[in-house]
C-alpha cells in the first residue's frame, strides 16, 4: 500500500488540469482549512457520492491504568466519523488493481 501526500495530489491535479501548482495548492489548502473549521463548529459535511464527515462526542468515563491499577477520569473527546458515499463504496467493492513494480 502506497502513501500519497498532499504534495503528490497537488502535482497530479496541477498536471491534469494544466493549472499552476501554486493556485492548486492554495485551493486545496483553503478547502482543507474550511473542512476543519466546519467540523470544529460541529457542522456535518456532505459530499454527494463521496461521503459524509461528522463529529461525534465520546462521553467521559473512568479508566484504569493497567500498571498501577489506579482509576483515572478520562474527559469527553470529540472525533470525526466518516461514512462512505455510493461512488466510493462501489469503487472499494471492486477488486484492487495489482501493485505496480518500480
């Protein structure tokens, strides 16, 4: 499994759209910043056929340190949940392509 970085995505988009790399980078970073801001406001982000991002709050709980057996209070925590959309679900259900040899 390969790791694709933001830089690589910017290069691919810039190449396929013939747009300047600097402009593509600014657009992608602005998009990501807006997503973070909206999720921080507890707003739900829905992208048709791609998926839905929404925040979930885990309630506080009491946990136990396995080493000392001391009980500790774990504060509530917010996290982001992602639910796949139709197109992504269909693409991921298809067999994975064979890995490329370098």
